[in-house]
DNA sequence: TGTATTTGTTAGACATGCTTAACAGATGTT
DNA sequence: AACATCTGTTAAGCATGTCTAACAAATACA
């Protein structure tokens, strides 16, 4: 771990909580055409007071605007962020489901923890990868077919990098 | 988002910070053969006091033991956790580097944010995937070769799921 | 009109994890 | 032996995000 890479974890511009406030707003706007504090509060199952505080922070940071009736709207900045998170969420879920073959609810859970933490660049690359993986190209078709029948076992592959990992999983090393 | 999936984010048994205290311990043990509080403090670039507090929590939780000279050691529970995180870290980094072709330092950064959040099951599945992806199987070879030459463009693939995503990236939808 | 409900805000509380400052005890140096 | 340094702990402070309780203002209903 170089320098203090690990610390950057909470130097992210928006916290997990804030991102989910924005995501809730987006879902409710789509569903109802409007959002108020209490809607977010019910959606996220947290208190109105907590929502109130977070929303005002997001207004200060320029992600949200409040109209005269206390209905909330995204600023362009907020909308852009939502688009980014949504696209990453989708692509990550798709990856978990289609590539790793993880059940839907589990894929959602795993994606939720991770979606807002990954960079745009990473999202783009996963998209590129999945674009190819799910395509009808001959190489992709054959790869998917063979992958489905593949079960990894230590020794079945000559890449020793992987083998080291298997040893970790089996708890044989260190 | 079902129920309050998003809240589980911080219901994880150990926080990002705690995991990194344990990881630091592991690295220092491997390097020096011992660990004291001050070593962790320097390694993570945080104050001794903060380390002291976190370490005592980890002792209470049963991940660490302290000997008569204030040198720290893993309990079996702690060692197991370290093995799990290490294996996931490796496999995730490998995925970012070898599959997504992300530069090494970026891959490390991305992996760091994510490694302790994913379930064992997910780690296992990524391992299985990479086991096949990096193998010398004909399908894997051809897939890798073709993937390297592939650049995703909206319309180049008929999977409309992906296309929707591309629209998000381009900010054309919603 | 008067009362009840809904909604948003504020205050006080608690838990996290970090900081600095002060201090205690051990170790090192001269 | 005396002073300096290193190490660990504790206390007080700040920021996060959550909670409950209290209150204010608007809305709904009788």
C-alpha cells in the first residue's frame, strides 16, 4: 500500500449515505414526479431529521435545489452524478450477474456496496469488457460456453498467480 | 433497492479502518517479525492514540492478542480474516489489471476501496472466472486476443442492456 | 372555526474515527 | 544519576451520520 491509499476511502467527495440520498431522490422523482424530505425518509427508512440535515448539505454542495414548496430538484451537477452512479450500478450488476453468475439479489447487494466507490474510468472499462463478453462474436460465444463448464481447481491451470490465491483461499499459506 | 440494502454498508463486522489496521499488522509482521502500536501508526500515517484505541477494540473483538511487551499477534480468527482479505485483494487486483487492463497503481487504489466489502462467495467466483480467463484454453486465448482489439461503441453490439448503459454514460437519458 | 395530522427543523444524545496535548513509564545516553 | 527520547494511554475536541423529542408551520378535516 503506497503512502496512505487506504485513507482516500473516506476522502470521496460524497459519502455512501449522501449518494443514496441522491439515488432515492432520483427513484422517487421518476416514480412520483416530485420529492419531499419525508419521501426520502420513508424510502431510506431513516428519520426525517437525518434526511433534513443531509439534504441541506447536498444543497450547499450544489447537487440539489429546493423550490418554494420544499420540493427538491437536481442541479445539472446532481443529475450528472446520478447518471454516473446509475451507469456504474448497472454495469457492475450486469457484471456480477452475467459474468460471475451471482444470483440477482446478491448481485444487487454487492453492487450497492461498491458502485459509488469505483472511478468512472473503471466503469468504462467494465462496460467495454461486458460489451465484448455479451456480444455475439464467435470468441465471446465460445468463451461463455466454455466458462460455464469450467470449475477452477488448484493445479488445473498453470498460471501460478492464481495458484497462490487458491492457497490463500484454502488457508494453507502464511 | 429492496428494504434497506444500502444501510448494510456500515453494518459490516469490521470497518474499512479496522481492516486496514489488521492489514498493516500483517505486513509489518511479515517484514519485521513483530508489530507494536507505533509501527502501525507510522505505516498508516495516523496518530499513536488513534491506533491504540482501534487496536484495543480489535483485541476485544478477538482478532488480536497482546503479549507482555505490548507486541501484537493475530488470533486464529484474525489470521483467518487476513487470509480472506488478502485473497480477495489479490484476485480483485488481478481482475482489474489482467481483465480490465487498468494500470497497476490505479488497480491497487480501486481494489483497496472494495476488497473488504465483497463477500467470500464473490471472491470465489472472480477467482473461478480469472482462472479460466488467464488459462491456456483455446477459448480463453482467443477471447483475450479479440478483447484486446475490441472497443465498445454504442450500436456495435446488439445487447440492448448494454446500449442503455452507454446512453447513461453519454448522459443522453433521464 | 378549531382540532388533528403532516412536514420540516432544531437540539441533544450516541457511536465512529480522526486529531492534538498531556502524561506515565520504559529505555537510551552521557 | 540525570536528562532525553520513545511508546502507549487518556482526555478533549472536531466531523460523520444516525436517533429521539420538541416545536413551528402548513395542510386536512369536522
